[in-house]
């Protein structure tokens, strides 16, 4: 009888264990591992001017890094910053996959923390996923979500064709491109290439692991003179009280110089520059477009997020980082979109700087 009772108890225990939910993954440990292997990428347009900030992921201890290709495409200088404070100014381009928007880089280092590649074969819809990125310039930001779907790129407007995308809900923002998407085991399952809010996409890691063998190799320009944008702003940090007391209309009214920065090859700085100069009320505003962000009062950042036809702008005060105006135009072509963006930008400044807002045609 005792033997039967023991067997019955063992059977019940085994059944309970089988029905119990899996243990909650240690998200803090996952984030710490991913953070150590996640880097900041500064891309420059020459003379130390930062043109883009992105994220990269170390995939081998000898310094191989994967990132979003659009972030470093055309860059004249590149710098890599590790979470432990190490900075690398000599960066080598190993290979690119334009279709999937991923590039492989290498820095001269050894014994680096690296993420272990996983596989999408182990993923199911609804599985937890984690992202570590430099979203919005906020370095090493960690977010958590679920895998929404693994879908063909053809199902995502503007994405392209011939490859798969991991759709996930972990919130991401500009600056997240090239970031790490990891699974519940902490394995790297994707390279983030696009995202807005909770609609984000990554390239499956197994599809881009061979990029480093494609070649031809090319040494990129030294990024020794590149600095984070916060270091380009005023040397004295602004207090929260100073920011809270700032008047956006007065900032727009008193500004003298503007620096334009583009985060996309679909809409260039020169294109928007030309469109602004063509606006009939531009000269009345008394503004000068400069090529050095260090002497600019305000900045205008333009973008066309991947997989969309939205062309956007954000006007920011360099001193307080207050956003003074935003806008969006939907168009297939950046040249067409630039006219609408330029018109909206001029309206924002005209409202603050001119006694009467002019009619825009």
C-alpha cells in the first residue's frame, strides 16, 4: 500500500510540474548581458560633424559588430563606444546586405563581451523578447515586449521583398536601428532595422551572420573627433527649472542660425536646404543655415522611417533640447516631400517671427 501511495504522489507531482508555467526569465540578467555587448555608433559627415547615431551589437569576442546599414551608409567617419567606456575610432567595414539593411563592422579589440546568436526556429508568436538600444540618444535603453509575428517583408509597406522580418512590440525610437533583439535565454535573435512606438521590426540573425565574409573590406575614416550631440550643446547643463521656464515662441523668434541633419538617404540636407530657399517668405525670417552644429541655435532633423513613405522633421532648441515644432508629409519621393516640409517649417517660424503670418501657397 505504501508503495502505491508513493507512486501516486510522484505521479501527481510530475503532472503538476508539467502543467506549471515556465519560470519567469531573469530579465535583469538578460539586459545586463545585452548591454555589455551593445555599442553606440557615431557616424560623421566630415570635420567631426555627427550625422547619425545608431546602435550596434558585438557578435564575436574579436570585435565583429552588426548594425543597420542605413546608419553608416555614406559616412566619412565612424566611432564605436562600448558600455564600459571604451572608445574605438578605427572601424573596418566587412560587408553589407542592402536588401536587409544590415552591415558588418570590425574594431581592433579582443576578449569583448559578445552575444551568442540564437535562431528564429526556437521562437513562437507571443514569446517574450528584449531590446537594448540607444533610442532617442538615450544610451543603453532596455525595453521588453513579445514577438508579434515572423512575416515576409512584402507584407510590410516599403520594406522590400525576398526576406523575413521579426515583428515585435518592445518599444523602440530613433537611434534604435542596429540594436539587439534577444530571446528569453539572452541569445541574439535579430538586428533591429526599424521601429516606431510598438511597431518594430528586426532581421533574423541567422540571415546576416555571414556578412563579415562578403568583403571587400574597407577602413572607414577615423571617428576620433566625433562627440555625442549633448557634448556639442552648451557647456553648462540646463536645469529643469530653466527648461520649464523657456518660451518656445521666444526661442523661435530670437534664433539666428539653423543646422539641418538628415537621418535618411531618401531626403538629403541639400534637398531641404534648396526647398527652404525657394519659399517666398524665407528671406523675411532672417535665418541662416549653417553647416557646423556647434554654431547653430536650432537644429532641424529630417527623416523617412524605414518601411514608410512618411517624411518628417523635428525642430529642436540646441540649448534646452526643447522640441519647437514637428511635421510630416507623405510622399513617395523625398524631393516632392521637401516642398511640403519646407512650407510647414516656414509657417512655424513665421508665426513667431512675423507680425502677421503670411499666406502660404
